């Protein structure tokens, strides 16, 4: 390659770089289409300065939530520490109690996705399992059954459920899964993939308060 040809190619590359960068930039989100501003803002749980909270309101019995759960978990694993991904189970049933009990004893990494799979794929749990069935299934995942049952029957789980339902009421929950970013924005989208994309965009570039 001659020096002159190399210089021409380099010049063309420099001209194309801004175009490529522009093409890679996602379009700005539109309020009322991609997200909805909440009338009563406020985070689900306290956050420190510089942190941004992402909350998924879900139900284990919801098949859309079952499809969304591994997508959100994979996205969560790639986020920096200031992005606080949290979950709020919004049903009044044994599965919601199991979620908060597992959360209390630090067992969610073992139980969360497994519970969705057991209900929707493997059919290893009934839709309305007993405490004994839940304890036995979670023990098979390596969860300490004694600690789980103690948490399941403890007053903290009842308070956690009340807090989740209070948050769901405040944000106007009408269906699951629902994602709230920063305690201010209800993420919208035509598909689960679009909801996750819009969530990521809101985290990266939050709208003005």
C-alpha cells in the first residue's frame, strides 16, 4: 500500500467515525411512550447518594415474569455497584412469603430463578405450595431448611410484604412485571426486551426531575 493510499484511507475512516458513533447512539426515550413519570415519586428502599434504584415488581405465578427474570438477572450482573437492582413480590401467597424469607437469609441467588423454573418449566412446585413443600424444595437447592422456616414464620416477612404492597399501590401497579427506575419512572415497552432496553437507557441517562 502506498503512502498516499494509506493517507486517503485514513482520511475516509476519520470521516466515517462520527457517522458510526451517531448510529450507535440509541434514540432518546420519549416520556409517555417509553416511560411514565410517577405522580408520587419515592424509592422502594433507601438509597445512598449517587445510587440509582431499579425495582422489578413481580409475581412468581406470572409467566411474563418467568420470561423476564433471567433477562433482568443477566443485565443486573453487568451493572456497576451504584445501580441497585431490587425485587418486590406483589402477591399475598406462600410464594411471596418464600421470596421474602429467602431474601432475609441471603438465599435468593439459589432460589429466585429456580422458583420460576420449578413453577413454569419443571413443574416441581404446585402453584400454591405449602410451607413444607417450599422448605423441602429449597433444601434441595442447598438452603438451610431450619433458617428458611424460621424466616418464613418471622414478623419481618410480614413487614416486607406490607412494604412491597405499599410500594405497588403508590406506583399504580396494574400488571407484572413492572419496572420502576429511580423511584420516579415507570418503564414501558412493547416487549420484555424493549422494557429492559428502556430500563438501561433510563439508568444511563435519567430524565430531568
